[in-house]
C-alpha cells in the first residue's frame, strides 16, 4: 500500500471504471486522492472528457482497459463497477495482497453463495472471498470496514431501505417478516446504456413497477436486516421507475410488536443516528424528499405511527448516485485508509 509513501505526499491512488463517473467527480475534490487509471471496456483509448463532457479541460486522460494485474502495481485502491460476475472472475490472492478493492457490483454483497447464484443466475467465480468481503454500509459496519482489502459497496435501494428500517428491526420494534418496502428510483439508477425502457418517451409522464417479487436487491435487504434481528426474514420489495434523473425514495411498512409512542421510537432513531454525519432524522411529520438530498451523501429518514393498523410507516430518501453508490464508495475508502470519514463528501445537497 502506497499511502504512507512520503514521496507521494500521503496520497493514495485510485481507479474509476466505466459506471463510476460520480466517484471520479468526488475523488477530484478529495484532498488525499490522486487518480492514476480511468478504466473502461466500452471506451478504451477515448478521452474521458469525450465520454463525459462535464470533464472537458478537467480530465485529459484516456480510458484504459481493465488490466487488474497492472492496476494492482499502480494503485492502492480500485473501484470496480462492472457487470455482475466480472469482478469475482478477476479477483485473486495476488491482486488482493497488493491493493484494496471496493466493488460497486453485487458480487460480494450476499454471503450465501447459493442465494447469489439463484437470484443472479450465474456461477460465482470466487466464492472463497465472499466471507472475507465486508458489506460496506458504513453506519452499521464501520469497525469491520477499517483496514479491510475487499469491500462490497451496497446499492442504492438497499442502502436507503436498510438505514431506514435498521433501528426498528434491531430493537425488535417491528416484526421483520411483515416488512413491505415500496421504493422509487430516478432513471440514472439503470445506468447510462441505451435501453428502450429508459428512453425519454418511455419514461416521461409515466411511473411503473418492475422486478416485482424478483428484484435482486430483495435478498440483500433480507440478509442484512436478518443480521440485525438475528434470524432469517422474508420481506416484500417492489421498486418503481419514476421520471426524474436521480434519487431514491423508500416507503416501508411493518407491524409493531406492541404499542409505542412517537417519542419512544424517535428516541431509538436518535440513539442510532444522532452522531452519524450522513444520516438525518427529520423533525416530526416531515417526510423525506429526494430534492433535499440531491447531489449529497446524506440520507434523510423519518417515520409515522399508524395507530389504526398498528403499523409504522418508515420513509427514507437519498441520491442514488452518491450515498447510493459513489459517495458510499468514497466513505468506505476513507474508513479503509484511516482518513476522516467525511473527507471529500462534505458537499451540501443541491437545490434546485
């Protein structure tokens, strides 16, 4: 690891693959980071700024291939945002002995390899590293992430769902097997590739559910909330595509295990998140909105008790490109290298 090499001014080196453009933007403003490799399979030998015009006269480098062996010699940390299964096929002991990897795909998020293979429909190429990989939800697994060499960066739906529900599941406030998660995402959550369902005329003036009962984030949410309550759980998760660029809004429902007052549940959320820089528990009756977290690493959460149905309604909002992906990856990087967790992530939300 090159972080302690004084000739490099205490900087570590990173890579942004195709699909992690937001990671690049954050790292350019990170006082301890220097990018040495812009990886891509689709744009090899093209200038990065020709692919992302917002980087004109900011990034002049060309996109390179994904030679992991060479990367491991040049970088201290590699961010991978690759198709499912690819990172798992590239990782080996020699590479991991030289470099840290923060994987933005789902290859190492699910601990049960049979569950991964069932939901993703592919064979896992390096199951021996699944146990070692740390699930990189910083607010919950902070101590486990520090210094680790392989971090599975959670996705946007899962981050918002888990952080919104975690205190109530952990404390036994709700029956986890009654959880229903209704989630909505902007179109950037589907990536930049040209796909007919994501064309303007297909998305504009429309909202639709997709992946109903089959979405791959379902077992990830179940597994992590299952750890919180100490047993396997089964939930309903339904995502929706809405006509906006970015943002995740989660509305989740769960049966209360007994009668609770607003003050009792609010005290639990405050106990879990009062000292968390990037989780904001909103004031009473204020519902999270995607516009108030846009462009930031913040997650806004809140809840309402429905006394009539004896349920609690939990709400969460985040920017799927920041806390739901790139921002969380940088937050994980900071933890791995012992840097202040908020480094490079202090931008307040944008409005309008």
